[in-house]
């Protein structure tokens, strides 16, 4: 099978990188950094964007800019990458691990409301695999209880909820441009917001406490250096120009793949809310019913990878089962769905969907053949 490679670069990346090198300003104050902040913010329908070194520090700086710290709790899903939770702990707050919905893989709003206490300050929703979490219900809960609604949109570049782009709904949103993301520059991240005050705090906390109008040696906030570089911005600007076309291609191929597999008994694919009007298709997610399929998730994964289809058998454990939480304060609500997904869920990567129609037909054929064997 001719499976596409990722990431993919062309002459435009080289051209923009050479422009940065020729400028002699390779760091965070190259004009391409400000340009990609404007362009990506506009793309996600936000007023402001602050680019940073990676998608882990964006979460930490975002929480800091919202005034979250010791004594606060932040509700997070039990299924996500570790940064969703460690960012909360690193600003001195306590992550509260909450269950996900059975087939959307996104945080369950009902479980969120049950987890709220007097110490709860925010809900940090993750748009897992690309489709947005139920932002209407989560916003209702946040408003009812006086909480902040924040978005970890590391999987959701270009995704939409009823026409609203991921990242434009919460007080702020965090995006990652790590090597495997659908929009990448190798490493990098950005926080988006529509709040001018939050934007100012983000810029200060990511730039060693500086503020506009003062000298390089004036520092007002206890902060760090999380700046993005001109070289990263050059790559990202070129990649951003390709994103819409890639999302369209992945959407066509995902539809083709799932239509071809609709009659396979024993695989339930990710449930995508009809209010999700656009999906990045960062992941194609499914869950295995061993009794119906006649094989376990692990056996299914083994068969697919042996046949050359890239497949990941989900996370090996929930976030709260990582050893660090034995010594780091957290709170865990019952998460039976998350724990079940550890045993029966899997995903296929987004770059598989950038292949041609022949590849998608081949992949569908492999899955059908292996399931029937």
C-alpha cells in the first residue's frame, strides 16, 4: 500500500525559511511570527493569537493568564495527552479527572456537572480526534456555575461546531503544531482568544513579563520565555495554506472508508455530533466489541499492523493511572467508559486519509478480510 508520509514539505517552506535566515532576526520577533499569529487566529475565527514554543506551554500559560493557581480545581477528561492535566498541576491547581462519553471520546457534560465543587474554577474540554466536544452543554454548565470554559484544541485545527471554529468558543483555546498534528511546524503551539485582556496576559507570561511600551529590561510579571521562532513561523505559514485542501481530502476519504465498513459487525466508529459541521479528521477512532467481532482489540491491532495498515491501540492507561499522580495532587471521579476504552478502542492516523481512493479501498479490504478470517 502506498501510504502517504507525514509531514510533507515543498519549495514554499524552503523559500520562507530562507527569508527568515536572510533577515538576521531568527527568533520570536521576526515579522513572520506576528503574521502567522494573525492568520491562524483569523482562520479559527478569533481576534488574537499568541504563538509559543509548543502545545504544552500554551496550556500552562493560558491557565496562568486566566488567574488559575493554588486552591483551584480544573475539570479535565480522563482520556487525553498528559499535558492536559500536567498543565493544571504546574500552575499549582488540581486536575479533576472526569469520564468521557461512550462513543464520542469527548468529555461527558453530565459527569462534568457532577464533579463541580466550590474549588472548581474551569472546565478544560478536549476535542478528541478532531470533532468538538458538546460546547453548548458545557457552556451552559460553565455559565450556571460561574466557571471558565477552556478548549484544548490540539486535534481540532479547522474543525467547527455549527459553523464556529474550534477555539473560538471558550475564553481561550490551545493548539499544538507538534510533528504529528494536521497543522505542524515540528514543534510549536498557539493560544487563541477573543478577550483583549487575556491576550495581553498571554503575551506577558510568554515573554518574560514584558509589556508593550517599555524597554527590553522592564519585567512586570513572574513569567518565562515561551516564544515561537521565525523559523517555526515560516514553516507554519506554508503549511496553513495547505490545510483546507487536506481537510477536504481527509473528509472525502473518511466518508469513503466508513461507508465501505458500515456493515462490519463489531466495530463502532466515533460518534460525531451532527452539530460538528467540519472535522479535521486528526484520528479515525473506533471501539471493538469482542463478542461480535470475534477477536479482541489487541488481536485486531496485530492483524492490521501486520498487513501494513498504521493503527494505534489507544492509550495504555487513563491519565490518572500515570505514576506521577501518586505523588501529585489530583481528584478522580469514576471513569468506567475511559477504562473500557483502554481495553477496546483504537485509532487510524490522519495521514492515511491523504492517500488516493485506491489506498482507501485497500485499507477497507484489509479490515474486512482480517475480521472475516
